[in-house]
C-alpha cells in the first residue's frame, strides 16, 4: 500500500440535516440506536423526515441524546428500552410504538454485539448471547413488523410499499472470521433469514433487504482503528483506503427505506469500501 498517497486523502465531510425529507410521514423503529451504526441510522432517518423510535438496552442517557438530535430536525422521537432477544419485551415495544405513532413503516434491525473468543474456548453462553441478540432479536422484531405491515397494507400518502425491513448484517455474512465464530454464524443466519422473509412477503409489497457494513468507526471495533499501527493494518483490508463512518451507513439506510429503492428487494447491500473484493489479491494470486 502507498501510505504517502493515503495520507493526502481529504477528510470525508457529510452534509448535515438534508433539506429533502424523503421519508416524511413515515414511522421508523431502529434497534440498538443509542450508539454506533444504529445511532447514525436513527439520526439519518430522522433528518430525512421519519419519526423514530430509538431502541436501546443499556445507556438511557445516550438514547435520549439521539432523541433530541432527531427532534431538533422537526421529527418526532422517543426512546424505548427493550432487549430484542426477549419476545415479551419486543412485543411491548411494538405495542407502545403503535400507541404513540399509530403504526410502523420502517424497521431497522440493527441491535448486535460481539463476544469474541478462540473457538475451543468459546462458551455456550457466549454463543447463545450473540445468536440471541444478532439473529433471534432480528427474527422477533421482523415478525412483529410483518404482522403490522400485513394488517395495515400500503399507506399511499407516505410510500408505495406496505413496509420496509432493513437488516444490519456485516461483511461477515460472507467473509469467514476466525476468533468470531458466533458473530459470523449470526450474520450468515441473518442473510438467509432476510432473503427467506423477502421471498415470502414480497406479494404483500413488503420490502426486505440487508446492509452489510465493513469496518465502520464505532466502539465495537475501537481496537482496529484507535492506534496508527492498527489503522494501517486495517487499511490493508480496505481497497478504498479509509475506514467507514456511521453516516455512510445512515445514508444507505435512508435510500433503501425510501421509494427511490422501491424495486430493490432481498439484497445484501455491501457498504464496505471494497472489503469484500479480496484485497489480498491486489498484488498476488
Ligand atoms: C464487525 C467489526 C469489524 C467489521 C469488519 C463488523 O461486522 O462488527 O468489528 O471491524 O465487521 O471486519
């Protein structure tokens, strides 16, 4: 890699609150929305005109901060604590959303975590915890959303589809990841879950897709970008030679949720600076 060239690259500057409110009148729920990618998505949807439920499990204060940011742009928002791996809590969250916002148009299944360990040392608790949140949590929320979308149908005044589900997967739905077997298995599961739901609900005009982020600058992977040495190593895996920012994912989510993407269904949209392009082959093979 030519580091001299990389160092000259400009900082990425994202536009603030967009003027075009492409999601005006729509109601969104973003899980795990008080930090990282979920926070970026919740703010992007709110700034694009959607009312947003900010789900969190730990960190009420940070969730309230996201709510305030969304409200500043003129959208409605409230925070709701629920563990997405618990059926009763997910059910209660959807009931409150229906009470306060009337319905749901957009579900972003974002809540996810890592519990890394060498495979032979991985405990059943670590396995179950990651699968419980990353895969079962997405199933439980998607099921509630589909029930409401089917009951209600299309609201022509806000969208030509009856509802949108965006699953936040990962490049690791296709890239195997040593030391992270539970996480990679959960994301591989998200891929087939998303595509199977998409096939089943398409006739109801419900759109289901995934976003697969690469390395995005968030607390989950701090060790990979915090020191200059770690960052240089990380860039070896990214042909585009910069880490992703949460806004990169937020803007992809706004597009996928909008009618601009109305014919986009059942896809895994990789937003990864080319991480899935086998960068090891740049100068080999
Ligand atoms: C993981 C990050 C990792 C990235 C690329 C994501 O799904 O959560 O920790 O940096 O994939 O490997």
